C-alpha cells in the first residue's frame, strides 16, 4: 500500500509521529534498506537527538520526517499547518526547504553563508561583543523559525570551539521558543545535550535514552 506524509490531523502534544517507516532505495547492485520499521514520536517543544554511525540511516530518517522523501512503507504525521525545515552540513547541498546556517569568524564577524537565505531561519554565530545577536539564544538570530527543526550533523562544518554555542542555541529553540528540534549526529557529546536520544543502527531504532549522558552514550557506541 502506498504511504504518504500525513499532515492533516491533530495529535495533541506531538510535533512528529513516524509509524513503521521503511525506506528502500533501488540501485545497480540491488536494493538498500535505509530504514526498517521506524516508529517514534517527538513531543512538542523538546530537543531530541538521533545517534548513530555513518550509514545508519540518519539522513534518510530526517528526509522522510520532513516530507522530502516518501517512505516505502509506513506513515509520517505532523500537525496540520505546521512548518518543518531540514539542514545539512554540506554547503550548497541544501534543499529549498532548508534554513540558513552562517558563522562569524570570531574576529571580524564576517558571515560565511552555508546555505540559502530564502527559507526563514538564520543561525548566526557572531563575535562575542555587546549589541550583536540575541542574549536569549546565545548569539543566535531568528527570523521565521519553523515549528520542527531537523538538523543533520549541523556541527561538522564549523570549528570545534563554536560547537557549544550552536548546541546551546538549538537547545534554546526548544526551551525558550517552543520549537521541536531533532539533531542527527554520530557524536555522543552532541547527543548528550538532548532530552531524549534515539539510537539508530543499520536502519533500525535499537534503543532510546532519556536525559542521556556522554558516558552512557559512549558505552552504547562502543558496543554498537
């Protein structure tokens, strides 16, 4: 039976529901099962992480969650009228629905734009100086922030010293601005900033952890 994104209902308290989502990609050497029966829900105004190694299916899950890709089987649901954006770490590779990621260079504040500017959200890491940015979001600036923010390895393109500020800004999107954030990452330290971490391996959700710690996630990664 064909599956499609469902965005016409209203499930109180949730920003995203995925039910039995399987994604299969055809290829010259046969099919690749990128996702296998994914079922999860994201409560509104929460910060969640999707932790897994490269090739685990993180990007495929985000693409299906956003509606950029249709699942082969299963269903994806978001509240009626909600907005959703996806970002990736690769400059120039973002779809029209992506939001802008820009970084100040830490000295002059010159912004290096890494995506399109026409989708309504801009994240800026400015120099630490008075009057630049927004203190409530740790220097991050927002225009029309989407209801559901899906971030695919958002820290991999920036200097390590800027990563804590980016994560704090994403954290505050949920805590102060009521947005729902899902960050896909291969790094336990990044996933540990979330309220809830989902563990993904070979296209399957294999575990989940509330209030995750770097140490507990490191142990899971070492045994995955």
